[in-house]
């Protein structure tokens, strides 16, 4: 996977331009009001731009985008609070299918993923009381917090194989018999689902390469963690910009509040966090392709630091906007809520920090 | 950053490690290991050793005896030295005044001063701060009034590092009584042996005298020792400050002390469990490791921006702020982890070669660094000044 800088620059620019023209904060209200919590129009536009085929190999009409290329788009997704299932379907779902799908499964599904007709979500988090078990082609159990599980046409489900006693990933039709979904919104307005499987027909992912499911799941969780870093960078860049501009215009006691040294210094600290997030995200993107121990250390370290740093910036942005900062009307609170979801996905801060510490102090 | 540049920096790091292992004299290595205060002779010897390796002025242009190092190589070099616990590269000659002289000096000044700076034949000190002009250099009051072919200088400098050893002082002085705060300042080179120069050491809390007051009373300075033009001193000072703020070694210092803390935490058992496996200490060290990783990556990002010419102006401040904060905190934790040994040192004997009454043989040196490093967030532009600069230059506040 190698994407040249020129292509990445073009991807970034086209995503940013699209958001400028079609996805302003005002235009986004309409998307928030939809029951499915995303814009079908934007989704088909993204398909047209090739964003949905970003992860696909060139022979399948994709861009064979590496983590840097995916990050370029996801930074814009964070910066403009795009609601579409790029992370869930185009990165995680597609990525896992590429790793674990058989050639037949891939050739059946990849074109639908690329043209946007299929949303493929990963259902990974078990309900401890009802873990997912796969036996004789049937799946039973419950998955929680499936991002975009409400709109997914198919689900990739991590499960325990009853016969072999090991982790597997199976493909399930989300509308099939034996699948029931309780859909709900997340705090940032995107949709999710709690999914119950009761003997649902499930198709085992069995790649010709022999890649193990647990290894592929670990890989895709790392990949998701890195993508979330890029999304956080976008969120933080927007908030630093918005808040700095606000400090320059908001007047109290006869002068702009940005002339107060206390606020200047806190704003500088936010900028420093932004620069650190940028450096860590880039390092994590590179580390994905590197040796396993280094990868764990850098990816989980980056994720732990970035979540913490981005949260600090979100809190400061709200605080510095005063009462406005806590209103629904202002974009700041939407960034705040988006980061809450971001921070809860694919391993929270403590989980990644623990992994980081064990890797860093292993010597 | 190109692979080629990265590989070059990596080769340089390896050269530095080889130098430390095979060239550096054992007594200097031992002093460095025990964080001992070095004498002037030690420092001069150290700087000459670096010169022999071609490293003392490697960041100078090749035509002047340097190697034209990029910011990346400068960073890799100083970072690696600091990680190994080597003495610092004394910056006043080679990093500060040297570049000012070759950028703004006359040919005669270049010939007179640059060779002695390169070889540390002459030892330099920096005469910037005054009692009324610390971070705010525009408040300086030392006067240099022209009298025929020389200036007569009167005033007082303070916090002048190594003035007690210096042969020369590069000095910001006011050459015009009536000008605005920043326009009447000039850059003057003062021979420390001149009549009227008095150095009074200031004892710091580590018991040592790193810094001094320098009193200048009717000191006659030849007019040919003026750098550039009268009244342009502020421009040269800003040029110099830019070099001062590259803060190359801080990342390595933070690494070094964190490494030291980890060793101590592995070697020390409390109630049968190694300190590093006690949950609270492990969590703290883990946090420091993570902050170090962020610092190191941000430093590479900053250096890359400097090489590419894409700086936004926050880079050097970011490294200094984060590096010094981390360095101080890790040091505090290390001193705390030393327990009773961490306070069982008589300040008056801190600099003698003897062993401390308790703890490992480098305990005294760690304490010395702990005291000294409180100044790291004050010198070279305090943390508050760094934030002021970024607020103004980058955020436009």
C-alpha cells in the first residue's frame, strides 16, 4: 500500500472542497434530522469521488490507499463532522473483508462497497452475558454499540467458533432471519445498533491466505485506532481555529478577550496539543506497516495521547466560548460530542495506555 | 523528510555513540556518569575534543570550517550527546556569537575571532540580561558612549553564565540615550581583561556558581569591536535568539533522566516488588514514556519543518516547553524515588568528587541536575515568554 503525496493532496483538497460546498455546519442540520443519521446524497457523491474505494486494490478499481491516504480523508471527516460511514464501512468493514474474505467473497462484495450500495459494519463488542458463538453455519449472541449497525446491509461479526475453539469472523445479512436490531443514536447524531443473533445464517470468512481471524481483528483494531487519530486531528484543528478566531472578536471589559495573557497561554497550549497530535498521528500511520512490537507501542501510545489531548482541546474550546460553548446551536458542542464517540470506539484511552505501557516497559 | 537525510542523521548518531565509547577520556566519562560539575579545564578539553572530531562548528558553513549541517543533523548530534549523558556543547561561542560574527561582522572581526571560537582558544560569555531587563531585553540600560576611537561602557549585566571563566563577553549595550527602547541598542564585543570589568559570582541553590553579575565601570572598548552598525543590535540579537531557541539537547536530557529513572525503578525493590511493577510508579513512568514519545515525535516534526522551510513559528517553543516540563517532572520523580538518599547530601559537598552518604554513586549529580534544571524553564526564553511568542506569532493574538 503506497499512495503518493500528490494523490493524497488531491484527496484532501477534494474532500475539503466538497465539505465547503455541500456540508457546511448549516447544511449539516438536515443530515442530523434524518432517521439514519447520514446523507445518502453525500454517500453516493463519495462513491463517485472514489473515497469508498480508497482501501481497495488497484485491480479492483481502488486507490490502494495507505494509512496516510485514509488519514487525509479522515482528517477532513473530523474537521467537518461528516456523518457518513466511511470509518465503519470503507475502512474497517472493507479492510477486514480484504484481510479475511475468500476470493469469492471479496469479488462479490467489494464492488458493492466501492459503489456505496453496501454498508458493511463490524460488530465486535460482545455483550458479556451473551457472547457470540458460531456453530454449524449459525450465529448466536449479542453485539453492542455497532457503529452504523442501523444502516448496515451486512455485518461482519467476531465470534467464537464452537467446534474449533478459536476466534472467527462471520458475514451476516443484517436483515436476515434470526437477526434483530435495536437501533439508537449516538451522542454525536450518528446511528448505531444493539444486534441480537438467534441462529442467524452466517458465512465464515476463510481467506485462501490462511490469515487467522484474531490476527486480522487485531490489525483492523489498530488500523481503526490510527484512523481515529486522524479524525481527532481534524476535530482539534477546527476547534483551535474556531476558538482562536472567537478570542479575537469577543469583547469583555472593553477589549477582546484574546488580549488576556491567561487565555493566550491556554490557547497556545491547545495549539501545542494540536502539533503533538499531528506528529503522533503521522508516526502511528507509519508504524502500522512496521514490526509488531513497535506497532503496538506507537499505535496505542498515539491513540492514548491523542484521545487525552483532543479531549483537553475540546474542553478548552467549550470553556473559552463561555455560555455559547455549551449550546446545541454552536458547532463547538458538536465537535465535543463527536470526540466523545471517537474516544469510545475501538479501545478507550485506558485500554490503549495499558497496552502502550506494557510494550514500552517490556525491555 | 527524505530517507537520505534521515539515514545521514542515523549515521551521525552512530558516530557519536562510537566517539563516546572509544574517544571520550575515561575520567570525563566518569564525571559525566556521576553528573559532576565540570571545571573550566574539563569544559575546554571537552570542546576541543569536539573540535578534533570536526563537530564544534559543524553547523557553520563549510567555507568557515564547518560542515554545513542541516537542523536535522544539529538535532541528532546534540540529542545523542545528551542521551549519553555527555557534557553540553557550550553554546556561547560556537552557537551564539560565532554565527553573529560571520553573518554581520567585518572580515577583520571574522579573522580575529572565528578561529578562537572554533577551537575554544577563547572562552565566551553572553552579556544580555540586566537587573531591569530579563525577558524584556528592550529594558536594558548599560550605556556605551562613543569617545573618539573607542566606546566607554557603564552598566551591569546579570545571570552571565561562566563569566568567571570568560575571555570575552558579547554584550548588548545602549549606544544612544534618546532612541526608542529597541533602536538604540548595539552589539559589542568586550575583552574581559579590560580595566573596569568586575565579575561577582552568584551562588545558586545547588551550591555552585554557574552565573555571575558583571559590573562594567568606564570600560574602554575599541570601536572596531562593534558588530555591524550602531543601533542595529536588536536585529543581531534576534538572529542569535533564533539559534538559542533551537533547544536541541532538551529532548536528549529528558530521555537520559527517564532512562535513569527506569533503571532505578527496576533495580529497587519495595516489599519484594520492583518499583517499576508497583502500580502507581508504573503508571507514572508510563505517562512519562508516553509524553516522551510525543516530545520526540514533535521534535522530529519540528526539525523536518525547519529543513523543509515550512515552520509555522511554534516549533522551537513547543520543544522547549514540553521538553523542559518533562525533564523537570521526571527528575522530581527520580529524586523522590531515591527516598532518603534523595535528600541526604550536604549542598556544600555536592561538587566534590566524593561518594554520597547514601544511594548510588551518581546520587549527588542527580541532585545537582535537579536543582539546576529548575532554571531550564527560565533561561533561553522562559516558558511564559515562549507562550507569549507563539500566541503573537502563530495565533495572532
